[in-house]
């Protein structure tokens, strides 16, 4: 059989074979390009979505941890506060104030419900680990942290009220009664209408100065 050839001397069959091979190479190259490009295209929206999720993630509020703590209201129900797990506070009879003189009584113990015990009589003390009192007076109390110290960054309660924070470090020994040298004194103050709540917290020189749970607690204060 006579094979037809073009002017350059190539047969029709040779030209067809070359065309098929060329097309196959082009198609294979396209498949490789597509397979290498596809994962990148899939990853791109995933990264954007992850960034969006991070941006939309709500900030953890200071009171989220406190939601399971003891909700305490004094006999007069003037206010309420969440007391951290493990705390052991006292309250004078017929009083709305609560306090603790021993730093070990305000140690956080997860899962151990806080207690507030009514006591009949007061005690002598030079320092106080924790105290909370409410009164019908918007004037600042004369605590060392307020009168001698500095005002630090304010906090905000769950009621949206400003909680002022004052700090003072004692540098001399007391004459008679008072905190010893090196004691850190904190006073927190929040006011609504004619009522004010004052929280005092003393940290002795050798004690750990960790305000985490205390501040989470007092941020839950609500006037009723």
C-alpha cells in the first residue's frame, strides 16, 4: 500500500501520531498543574475562616469563672456577691458586712463551696485579709490605701458600675495598731445612688500577692 506523504516528506500517520503525543503531554501537564494548585485553593478559604473565627471569638469575661461560686446576700439584701470556692468568711450578727482576718481563709479551692458564718462578737486585728462593707455614704473612707496611696486602673462590675482601686505599700512600722512594714493595702470602692460598698484587702510582706480571685469576686457585686 502506498503511504501518502506531505511536501516535507512526513506521512499522514506520522503526523497523527505526533499530534496525539503532543496532546497527551499537554493534558498530562494540565493535570499536574491542577493537582498542585487545588490544595492551595482549598487552604486559602480555610485560613480566612480560621482568622474570622479568632476575630469573632468573644473575650472571656472576668465573671465567667464565678458563675458557679456561692451567691451571697446579707440579711438586709442590700447587695449580692459571688464568693470564690474555698473561702471562709464571717459576719457579725445583724450586720451586712463580711470579713476574714486570716489569709488562709480566702484561699481558692475549686469545688469547695464558700461559707459565711455568723459570729456574736468582734475580734482585735491589725490587718484584715478581706472585708466588705456597705453604707449610705458616698464619701471616700479614710483608709491608708485611699489617703496615702495611689489610684490604680479601675475595674467594672457586672452591673456596669466603675469599681475604683487604690493601693498603698507600708514602709514604716506602726506606732501602736496597724499593718506591719511591707504590707500591701488594697481598697476597692463602688457606688450607686446613695449607697457605697468598700472592700479592703491586706497582703503581708511574706504572703503571695494574687488578686485574681478576689477581683473576680468583687466584680460580681450587685446593688439590690
